[in-house]
C-alpha cells in the first residue's frame, strides 16, 4: 500500500514549466470557446431577426434573449480573463476577479430565470390559449425584471470573490512541490471559505438555480398534461397539440443544456465553500472545478442543432437549405394545402410551427 501511495501520480506534483503549460492550455481553451460562442450566437440572433419573429410572442423573445445573454456573458468575461492571464500579483487581480465572478454569475442567473419565463409562457399558452395578446412593451419590462433579479442574486458573490494563485487553493496545498511553491503561474478566481462565501453560494444556488429549475420542470409537466386533456376533450386538434408539444420539447432541450453546462459549477462552488469535498482526493476536486468552469463556455454551442431539429425555418436560414427558388416554391406548395384543409386552427397551428 505504501508503494502505491508513493508511486501515485498526483496532478500537482509537476514542474513549474508543466504547470505553466497546463495554465496556458486552459486559457487557450476558454478563449477558443468564447470566440466560437460569439460567432454561433451572433448567427442565431441574425437568423431570428431575419425571420422577424422575435416579438411574435414572449417565448420567441426569450429564446432570442438566451443568445443575447450568452453573447453578453462572453463579451463581459473576456476582458477580466485576459487581464488575469497576464498579471501575477494577487492584489492586481482582485478587482478583475470580483468583476469576473459578478458578470459570470449574473449571466448564469439570467439564463435560468429566462428559461423560467419561457416555461411560464408555454404553460399559459396551453392552459389559457385565448389570452395570448402581448403588448410590445411587455418583453422589455420582463427582461428588466430578469436582469434585476440576476444582479440581486449575484451581488453577494462579487463580495466573496478573491484572486489567488493556483498554488494557493486548498486543493493544491497537499500536493505542492518545492518548485511549484516558488512558481509564478497565472491566478484563478476563488471564493472565501468563510461565512460570506458560504452564504453567497447558498443563496445563489437556491435563488438563481434551484427555485427556477423546480418551477420550470413543474410547469413543463403541467403543460403536457393540459395538452393531453385538451386533445381528449376536443378543445384543440391533435395536430395543434402535437405542434405545441414539439415546441415544449425544444424548450426542454434548451433548458437541459443550460442546466448541464451551468448547474455543476454552481453546485461544486457551494460544496467547496463549505469544505464538503475535503475528504475527496484533491486532484479530483481540482479537475472537476476546471471542467465545470469550462462547461459554462460550452453553453449554447449546440443550440443551433436543437433549433434545426425542431424548427424548419431556422434550419433553412442557418444551414442555407432551400436557397433556390424551386425549393421555396415546393415548400410553399406542401404547406398551403395543410392550411387550407384546417382553417379553424390555422393561426394557432402556424404560430406553433413557426416558432422563431
């Protein structure tokens, strides 16, 4: 057993050169993901604006807002990340670190609350379909409330953020070599392991993640129940119900992506603030922390594929399908008979089919 312990290859038992190479690789990955995300989200926003569907209903507006929020997240975080990768003084990195934590947390909260707003609108459309009118002012008022809530949830995290060297985090302390102790590697942003860090991460986990997620799942389930009941009672046609289910499934897929990409980071940050992971091997905790932080920048990269699976118009515009006049003519010929055969449901059915 002693031999195994001595021969075990710990991640942090490395040379200073290797540590710097790992830091540079991590930074390069983040900046690459930021660039790819900016390009993808910009094209998604362009496709939606081209279709002139952003203000058609609240769900469309907030699907658009998800891409805008991700653009804001990437543009706001790239500056502090560049600065932190070039300076080695902890004091110089304190303010950028606090800003980075605040921007990241606020955008994450905006993602979760935006998904909650979408689920409320989808539920309203299923439960009260006749109350679908929306003033042009409503989406912007709701967006203001969403970001105000996100800022309130994220404020305490900015206070609890600190700039430290990789070699100063508790997970690294057990495996440090003498060479690494004197190695000037770039810093990372961590949270205080005291009452302020514990309070801020707990409040954020509950208010920005858990509560929106629970309400969102509940509303999606109730929406499917309402649609099933309406079809059974003959209130809406089966085709309209299927179209609305399709929209609900698409929004569920979007929600799942945000939860997978942002949820682990929120959860692990809270656990680390309470030292719950103290018994876990330090290398495992460090690897999980790095991976979960990188996953936040993967969010929305697969959204175009989700849109393409559920929205024919988006698939056509984003991938360039049906660009010739003949294809467009054939598409119109296949769509028009359906609309003519079902004039009673045409408005509702078209709205469901052409989301975005």
